[in-house]
């Protein structure tokens, strides 16, 4: 990865005094964009949830629902 200096080049910018200062009444030059800024994504999954976790979640939910159904039947009888 190469480093790119985001500062403007003083010799190519208009309105700068020697040494890089800006005279009164002048607008300073804009910064260049930072192409290397932001998160570096190395893993980008293309699919949603896999079948394994969904089956486990549904199985646990079914067991909990069966427990409460059995508990309600015991209280009624």
C-alpha cells in the first residue's frame, strides 16, 4: 500500500505566499481526497444466515413452546 500525501502542493496552488501561508482575503486551497481512508473490509459474505444457526434457533424455540404447552396442560388437569 503506497502512501499518498493529502496536502495540496504549494508550488501548484495559487494564492499562497512563500512558505505556504495564505494572504488575508484569500480562500485556502481545498484538501485532496483521501483514497486510503475508511475501513478495510477483508471479509464480505454474500449470503445471509446459514442453515445451521437457523435450525438451532428454531429447535430451541420449539422446545420452549412445547415446555410451556406441557406446563399449561399440567395446570389444567
